[in-house]
C-alpha cells in the first residue's frame, strides 16, 4: 500500500457510477489510500463478483450494487445513489466524488479541519483546476474562479443570493456534515420527483437546497482536480428560456415553506452566470468575437501545474499532487 501520508482522513468518500468500471475502481483505490472509508454505489452491470467485493472490502471500500427502480426515475438516479452511499457511511463527514475525478489529501484535510473548528459550518471545499488534453499534450486550467475567497456565512436569504451571484457547484463536491448532506439530498430528490425535468441547470436545485441548511466556504487549498480528458456522457439537455422557466418553478417548490426569498433575484443572477443557456444579442456578439480572435491568437496553454497554482496563489503540496496525478493513469 502506497501511504504518502501517515494518517488516513476520517471522511467517507461516496463514489457513484453507471459505466467505466476500470476508471471507477482506480478512483476508489486512490481514495482508499487517503481516507478511511470509501463507499462505491455501482449501477454498471454485470456487478462485481463476490471475490472482487471481498478484495475491495479489505481496502475499506464498501461496494453496493444499484438498479434504478424505473426509467421514469432515471433522472434522479445520481441523487438516489449518493443518498444510499451517505446512509451507509460510518463517519460524521462525507464527500461525493464523480467516478473519474480526484480530491487532494491536503484539500480534504483542510475542509475537515474547517468543519471541526467551526460548528456553524455545514459544508466546505477548496480551490479547483482542470486537467485537459489536446492530442498527446496535457495542460491545466483554472476552474470556478468564484471559489477564490468564497465565504457564504450569513442569514438564509443572503446565503442564497450570495451563492447565486458568485456561483460555483460548491455543494456537490464539498466535505459535508453527514446528516445535513442526507437531508439536503432528500429535499432535492423530492423537488425532482415533484417536477421531473432535464435542463442543463438541474444542479442548482441541490446547490441552493444546501444553502437552506447552513453556511459554507472554500479554503485556499488545492482541493479538486476535474478530469476534462475522460469523455463525458453525451446527454441532450433543455436549454434556452424554457430552462430558466423550469428552474424558476422548481425553486418555487424548493422554497415553498419560506416567505422572504425572492426567486427573481436568484434567476437574474443565474442569467449572468449561465449566459450560454440563452445568450442575449450582445452576449452572442461577444462570443462570436472571442471565437474569431481564437482563430488568429492561440491562448497559451499551461503545461506546468505548479505555474498555474502559483499564479493563482493557491496553496498545495507537491507530493500530494504527484500522488494524485499518478493515480489517474492518464
């Protein structure tokens, strides 16, 4: 066992998958080296053999096979799997990971320490970068710049407006107090069950449901490396004005027990943060001009991750990153 760090972190990593089992198991094995529990809820069939499950158990990886109850409920499958994983977690903190992505040891540890030290904090993440490839060359980009100095500690209404304005999918990938995570997941599933839809903005329901239950922040530690090399699932989403209308209605369901939340303020912030969904005429012109400029001026790609992190003043530990990148087998 490769133990770069002396002590595993007391956090349960919730991994959910529907395909790409080889990559999924690589991810589970990575987290089992740095955290004391991994729970893998697997939708891919055939399921793992009993022998394979026993071998995973030796690494503190709890394997749970999953089958969606019906095609009608398929839209809620990712949330249902995360809920199952969280309910089976033994630690007081949980964190969900996509099947092909990674969190750093130091990033997770910093978030756990924040939650330990501030009992009024409900969930916490850190800074993010993406790993990309064009052919044989790997390069890195900054992700979610709004996470820089993100600190959403306020009353309920102001938390919602702050998050919608400085939007990043923070809640999906944070370290959480387990019971709060379970409650928010249940609430999100209820909203999606009440009004099934498939817009490109579905994530915001969980994000804002998270703000209803408590405070959040992002540390300045490198936390999350997004895998933008692995081919994503090809999915057709509802876009345009219809997407905003659907999300506005779903937020109405989410906030039905709250009197002072102004959904129009939130939607207006989302229009600014999701301009690609229904761009205005000016935004369309801006996008066109940027594309024309890219034809003649190639943006310099950052191939040295240290340079990217230092230029963005993000804290990191070199051997932590090396261990993480090695585990991705890119």
